[in-house]
């Protein structure tokens, strides 16, 4: 198992994550690369230059993100049809550049307007994301069964275009679960499995997010789902974060540092070892440590914006949180190596 972190191409960041001991980068935005804004999909020459720069730090690209599928396509407008062509072209470019995993984002896969979003203080005052179902007032109407079936049909149109390309060019399609995992979300507990039922190609699988799925049912659910999906060879990478509470137990949850939540991260890594997972683990959402916003460095304005907006911070505003997370995972992987007597 290796460690991936969020992609950022600034030299100071690449140097820092190399020093931390990260192995790979994940690019989470559909417009992360040159060309997407201009022509709808990445420019191969520019992508190869970026890959060369990343390699110069001893890092690799683990996962990229295809151009977003917006409401325009998911609701069947004529203007949205070009998005299918663009994302297919993007997958071909990423495959040619040697990216091993691609994720596709879809508008409408979450119902997060049903939640109250806020920042919760934790041990010593560090801050992290929290969501409550019960505290949200004046909730919008949820999609009907007909709406959800229409969404699924549009989803399938995209995958019907992407999967043959993934098969031909040997690039994996990794689907992230609906975050937050409210009942009936299209890629929640039931809809998530529907993806590999409908598309049995070995190139189709999951970016399994332990934190998101724990929000639905805690550690027992996470361990069961890892066993289910990974023994089928369908977990391509892991998002690893810890939480307190869950929608099932408390109607709310709070994200916390990896050692500060309800789940045993070591048990998750042990289960991943048992089922033969050998991909990347990304520590995902960072706890923001006090020194991250008291240093007065260039990221302070971005952090203040995050604190005001009550969103999950990007990694650039959580340097200390990232260093803690990478170090914590590396230590557990070393302990797992000693515990099992086999290299991680």
C-alpha cells in the first residue's frame, strides 16, 4: 500500500509532500489540467509536461478526474450532450499519458442541501467539517423515484461511453460514493453497488471512501464493504478519514483527525491487507491545526475563506494536518508490516 495526497503543482508543495513521504498525487477537480477550459478535455502535451515535473520529485500520478458531468447533461438538455464527447476524449488523453485511475463526477449524486454544514472544534481547538440532518430547517423537496431513475439512465449513458475506452486503453474508472450518504442518494449504500452490477468490466470499480461510508453506518459497515468490494477486486484506491457519530446513530457526524474518531484506522488497514488491496491510500479531508492559520503565510487568506464558508479545507490550507495524517498512516503501515510479517 502507498500514500497519495491531493495534487498541487507548486514547487513548495511538491517538495513538502515529498519530504513527508507521500508517493503519489490525486487530482480531484475536473478542470485540474490545461485544455479542459479551452477545449473541454486536457491537452496531452501539457499533461505530459506536468507528469514530467511530478516525476522529478519522485512522485507519480495515481488518480485524475474527468471533466464534470453537470446538470445540463443529467437533465437531458441539448447543450449538455457535448459533455459526453468531452469526457470520452479526456479519458483517452489520460490513458495515453499513463494515468492509472480516473474518476467521473456527476451532478445530482448528493442531497447536501438537506444538511446543516458547520465547523466543529476538537482536541485543543483544531477545526474540521461537520454536518447535521436534524439541525437543518426548511429542507428542499427530495427527488422522486422517477427523478432518480432518470438520473440513473443518464449516468449509464456516460458509462456506456467510458467503459469501452477504459477496457481498450487499460485505465480504471473509480466511482466515489455519494457524500454525504443520505438515504436514496444515487451512489449511496444501494446505488453504489449498482455500478458494478450494471458494468461488470474489471476496469470499473471504486474510490472507496471510508469516511463517507462510516457516515452512513460506522466501522462495521466500512469493514463489511471493504470485504465485499475488495475481494471482488473492485477497490482501486482508498480515501481515509475518521469521524465521530453517523447519520444512522446521531443524525449527524463530525470529521476528526485520524486518531481522534470512532473508527480504528489500524483495523481498516488490516482488513485491506487481508483482502489483498495494494493501491493508494489518500488521507482525504484534513483537520486544520492551529499553526496552519497562525503562521501568517501565503495560505492564510484561503484558510479564512474556508472557515467562513464551513467547507472542507483543501490540503494547501492544512499543512500541519496533512503532515500528521501522512505520518500517522506511514506509522500504521509499518506496524502492520511488523504485525503480519509481510511487506506493506
